[in-house]
C-alpha cells in the first residue's frame, strides 16, 4: 500500500492548494492501488475515502457521493481498533448531513463520534464534537441544549484551541445568547470573537462577526429606547 499512500499524499497536497480536480485524479489512483490484507490497508483506505468525500463536496457539492465514500469507510474501520479514524469518519458524515440541512442525521453522527472521543479522552476532537452538536441544536432552535454544548466546547478551546476554533465557539454562543434574550452577553461574546479575528488572517469571518456585532448592538439600543 506504499504506492497508494504516495498517490494519496499527492492528492492531499493538490487539495490543500485548491486544485481539486488534480486532487481527485490522484485520490482515485490511490483508491485503485489500495491492496487488502497488506500492512496499512485500513488506515490508507479510510484516508483516501475521507479525502474523496471532502473533495466531492468542494468540487461539485455532490453530497450524496460524499456520503457514499464515507459510508464505505465505516465497515472497514469497525472493530479494527482504529477508533479515532472511525470517529473522524462519523464526524465527516455529520458535516455532510449538516450541509444538506439534515440536522437529525448530523446530530446522530456527531454524538456517535463524541462517544468515541470521550472514551479515548481526545480533548481537541471532543471540543469539535461539542461545537458541532451545539450547532445542530442552534439549527433546531433548541437553545438550552446548544448553550450547554457550546459552552463545553469554549471551555476546552480556551485552553488549547486555535484562534479560528475559539472564534467559532464565541460566534455560535453569541447567536444562542442573542436568541435567548441575553443581548448584553451576546454583545460581549461576539466582541471577543471580533478582537481575535482582527489579529488573524480571516477577512470573511471578520466581516460576519462585525455584522453580527452591529446587529446585536442595534437590538440593545432599540430595547433601551423602548424602555426609556
């Protein structure tokens, strides 16, 4: 499976460069050269299938094809001892389903992944699973549950998360606070997100944070005028 891994690495590099058609070409070559019953079969095949799934979503938005690739990886990984690979595949399935607004399916896969991460005390991935579960509950307007999971994620990410991850937690929590009439708390939370983003290279996310900050600020101002 050495040749398959080399093809996968080339495809992975092309994907990181944004050259997704070239990435697909080498990932399919990798899949073709994966040999069962050889060393590394389980990990390389799951890596290739996961990469193909993500690539399909980016190239064509073919969610069904992405799901098919990820579902092929599940039986390969089950009962092999590669639990984190399995959990990552479940997270991938959750991501595809949330992109198609199939919230109940996304939540199911995220919760299955979280159980594995918790069993292995994988803190970074636990934080991501908490965040994604919280996002599902935002989408279904179950804000108490969303707040619970997002605050867990934020607590962990404040210790070891990247600035991007920290901002995602702040941003989503601000939405929860805004929709549960905790406007001042929402304002303070999105302000923290904005301050971090101003030091990072993510102009698109910064604009979104500024827009939310402005919206919450206007709502607070209007409420104060009504009170007066």
